[in-house]
C-alpha cells in the first residue's frame, strides 16, 4: 500500500460502502501478487483482463504496484468488446500512478482506429495528465494545468459523461482545471464541454488495449467502469489507495505498516524485542482500542469500528510512532 505524506483528509469526508465501487466495474487490476497474472476480480465474470500477457520486465511487487522501465514494456489486454462504450455509454477510468519523467507515456491506451478510441497519460513533454481522442479536425486533447511527474504517487480519475458530453479529471480527489483543444477550439475549465466535436470514444479494435506503454514509473489499482463515478466514489477510491497519513516525529520508533482497507486491518512490523503498547484513537482523541505488544509484528483488527479517521499510536521504551488511517463505512 502506498503512502502520501502530505495527505489531508477532511474528518467529515463521507464515503460510500466499498461494495459500491464494484458497480459497473469492467476490469480491476490490483497488482498485489508480484506478477502480471493477478487481475483478480473474483466475482466479475466479465473481467476482460483475464487474457493478459506482460513483457519480461513488467514485474510488480506485493502491494507495490506494477513497475515499468520506459523501454517499451507494456501490459496488453484483449478487450473482448467490453470497452465498446459506443456513443451513449458514459465511462470512468481510475488508476494510481507514479512517474518522474515528462516524456510521452501512457497510463492507458485504447489504440486509435478510424478516429475512435482514447488514451490518458503524459503526451506533451511537460508532465500534464492528458486525455486524447479522435484525429485531425475531430481531435480532443485536454490536460491538467498542474504537472504530476514528481516521482510521487497520485491517483487520476477520468470521467467521460456521454449524456452531458463533458469530461472531468480528478487528481488526488481534487477536480482539476483543464485546458487544451476540442475540435481545434481552445477550452479551459473544470468541466470541458465536448458537445461541439461529435465525440465518439467507441473502441472498434478489441484486441489492442494497453497499460503502461513507454511509462517510466508504475501503475496500481487500475479500475475501468462502464458508468460515471460520483464525486463521492472518486473520494472512496482515493481513500482506498491513500487512506493513511504520516505523522511527524516517528523517527524514534521506525516501523513499517501495511494497511488493508478491505479487511480494515493494520499490520505493524519492525518492533524491537520487548514489550510495548498499541492504542487506537478516534477523531475526538478518545482511545477506542488498546493492546500490549510482545512480538516483533502486531496486527490491529479494526472491523468493529465505524467509518472515520483513526490514529494508531505505538510506544516501546522511549520511542513513539503514530499514523492516521481512514476507514470506510
């Protein structure tokens, strides 16, 4: 699980049940078993990612995403028509990404054929997150005004609304200011109107879809939906990936933690031999759990706690370690 040291989560953030994020889910790549064969969405019979092969240097590590070297590795997917959204079906694409390069690289590429298909990634040598579709006079190319090639983990959520004919992009649960062109006309704003461009993101080549093409970095938690996510669901996806907050002053007790949002548990390791205490506090600072530490690894089961922000504090000798976690309702 990735951690974002500057993460700020509102204590009033309301998130839907985790199961809500499975609605309309076409494909899910968690990349948690250190190989490209883990595209498990165990209950999703329509998961198009099951016929997947990766190049030799496309290797992930457990809970550390799928790394790409930029030397033309990519993950090819047989789409089986399941991303053929046509002219009326809205869709959403979400992934966690990290890259320190501004070179042209793709998070997702649905090979453009006859002007159809779409892609998202860095295309302009600046590190902007960019969405593109169409060709020539019918091309759409819009991008964030902020750059994200900073070697930090971020999450992008692309929302293509076929009913209102608008496009929005969230990065780290923040709606982005976008700029670019729609059929040659310059546009800007947080919701781009594409109604004047006869937009059609219909995929008509069902065997050429790829992730990570020319990417210098890593991808994780790829989700593709045949519907629009709500703003609340965008927030939920972000919490699932980045629902922990580092707390300053932890150097005295250097620990490693693994947060599993699905099982609502935290596993801590790196304790020295000896006794200590582990306590969990709610948003009001009340202790809600407390246990003794007598091993070098400790698991905290928080399944009985309601959704919200909780602080875990560990003490051993004079050392103190604290971290905040966001639990889903």
